[in-house]
C-alpha cells in the first residue's frame, strides 16, 4: 500500500507551500499601505468582527488552511493582533463546515485549488509586464504566492490521493474512539485538507463502513489535524506567528477533549432534536457544525487569557533600541532635552548602520556605532525597528511638551524632533531607492553601470563624512566638517547632472533612463542634505540665528 505514496511529490508540495507562504508575507508587508491596513483593521479590529470575517472568508474560499495561512501572514506583517487572529481562526473553523454541508446535501465539493495555475500564470506575467512599477510588481508577487500556496497544498493532497483511496476503514470498528480521532488527525495532516478528510468520512458513512460515533470521532481528529498546516506555516517565524499557530492547536485539541465525552448528548441533539437519525451523513455534517460552534462558545470569552498565556510561553523578544530616553524622566526638562538630543544622535547612527548594511557599503560600521551599547548594536535591524525607535522618540518629545518648559528650552526642542523626522525620512527614501539603483546596475549600458557605481560611492562618501563628524570632539570642528560634507554633496549633484546632459547629447542613454537617473539623483541629493542638516541641528546647542548650510535647488 505504501508504494502508492509519492514522497517526492509530497516534499515538493511542502516546499512550494512554504515558499508561497514566505512570498505572500513579504508582498503583504510591502503592499500594506495606509488604506490597506485600514481595510484589514476595519474587518478584524475586534474579536467579534474577526470571528465573522474568518467564517465568511472560509465559507467563500472553502479552505480553512488558506485562511489560516493568510492570518499568519497578517500577524507576521503586523496587521493583526494575536487576539483578533485567534478569533479569525475560530471563525475559520466554523466556516469550513460549509464544505461538509455541500458534500452532504449535493455530493459536490468546490475546490479552491483550481485557481492555483491561473494565479501563478497571471502573477508571473505581471512580474514581467509591470516590472517598472513596485506596486504592481508586488501585487503580481501576491498573486503568485497565493497560487504557490494552493498549488503546494494540491501537490501534498494529490501525492497521497491513491493511498487515501486505498485505505480500508473496515478494520477499525472494533477499536476505541480515540483510534478514530487519531486516524482523522493523520489523514488531515497528510492530505493538508480537513475538507478532503470530511469528504472521505461522509463517503464511508454513506457506504455503511463506519457509523455516526466513529464518523464524529474522525471529524474531531480532522479538526485537530488541520492545525498542522498552521504549524508548518509558523516554522522559523517570529514569536507572534508561533503564538497564533499554537492558539489554533490549543483551541482545536481542547474542544475535541471536551466534546468527545459528550458524544451521547451530541448524538441525541442531531438524531432526536434535529431528527436526522435516518441520515448519518447529514448527522455528521450537523455534528461538525455544532462541534465548532461549541468550541467558539467555550473559548471566545477566554481569548484575552489565552493570549496572555501564549505571551508568557512564547515571549516576543523586544529589542531595546533606545539608549538614553528610557532611563530619563521628562519631568526634568534640562536632563530630558539632553537625553532627547543624544537619542536622536543614536537614531542617526543606527539608521546609518542599517542603510549601510542594506546597500553593502564598505564602511567601518563599528566606528560609526562606537557609542551604541544597546542590543541594537549587535542585532541586525529592520525598517520596522527604526520606525519603532522614531515612535518612542516622538512619544518622549510629547511627554516633555506636557511639562512646563520655558521659551528657550522649547526653542531647542523643535530642531531636535525635526532632525528625528528627517532621519526617518532619509531611511525611508534610501530604503525604497535601493531597488531603482540596483536595477540600473543590471542594465547593459556603460553609463548606467558607471552611474550605479557612482551612487554607491556617493553614499559611502556620505557615510564616511558622517563618521568623521561624529568622531570630531570640538563643535567648531564638527561645523567645519559638515560644511565640507555639504559642499561635496552639492558638487556631486552638479557633476552628475553635467554627466547626464553629456550622455544625452551623445545619445548614450535612452530617454526613459534619463528620467530614472534624474529621479535617483534627486532623492539621493535631498536625502544627503536632510541628513547633514539634521546633524547640524544636533550639534548646535541653541537654535542658530541663521542656518550654517543653505541647500540649492536640485534639477530633475
């Protein structure tokens, strides 16, 4: 019998499914603009909405596994809280019972897997035809990831279809109900589809191979087995994803343990109360629905407690990003101002290290971060970490403002927080600009290759200049170093524009390439200016009467 099991196809399906999961989460993170986040939160911003959303989504998609994986992706992308994610998973469990009713009533099961190839095809073509647009490229990636997700699940299921069809359940009736539960768990875990398991169970019931009790026990096992998909999706994920997966496992296992002893009562409800005793198929379909509804009734009020327990057992390591402000009270304005100024300097150094690593710049990051003794100094940072640091700095700034401060202190406060915003804008601009810079480096054009190298050199020069300024102990020395650094940025801007104009005159580059180069140069120059002006604000202890540096308009 085991020769019917296609192990390589199952392994390929597992790999495709995990890759689809990874790609889906990455594309969701990039696409998660303000409007998209608002839409997600609108339908899952509380537990009740999350429960109804999970039910509706699963009823439409006919795949609790797909909904569960999307929930993992949303949690991983930070778009959904753990409590609301648990509610969505509960709703998905109820929604998956619709398949049982379709099979029981009309003998037909709608499979979402048929969308896999069209999604991969449309998304793959979109990656080619919309490669010039980051937004449409990531929409295409999202389509491909959904296709891979369903295609992987389909591979895992079809790799054992022949094996599952050959399983003879007639040898089980003399064994205990726990064996039937275990069989339901294994079948669902192997086929990656509780709906397929339910269909097999209903077929066995219709054929008289098993009775209502054994079928109900296997349904319980199928519900537990479907959590394997979620557990696989959380492999190697952040603690929040692991918490979500374990919550699904706890919910289904605890519901099964609670309901199994109540099978006589459930039998009375389905057979006598609903008068389905003459139709075991409909009886088990009704049991499937009642089982999941009972689980929701038992667990829904206790979701906050479950979340607290999961936080305790799977704590999310929160990287300490701040060095100064978390140990300073805003009640003492003099100390708070100094701490805020130092923290924004710290933010600037961490931002430089992050962008330097993203671009692979050849700079001495150890010297740049010499005064950083927090965990952030030795841990690879993410864009989200820097956003969180900026938020903590702004929160501390707001706390200082709530304290009575004099006019001179208020005058010092604004340039500091303006510098923090500018540093965050620099990070965001250069983070998004990297894709454009790397793309011109892959073009078959000598000038574009030269421009790619020059952009990297300008960033390296900027970073080394910032290092020099921070290493200079004297304020007047810092001001002079900033002037020189600013002049270098302005000169590099002019030289690049002149070089572009010469290449256009010689027809060495295409018109669309000129537009791209001018856009990159403009953002790079503006980001360099913002960074230098931010440092000027941070080294000046009082608000200067006039700026040390005067930016010039950038062409293009």
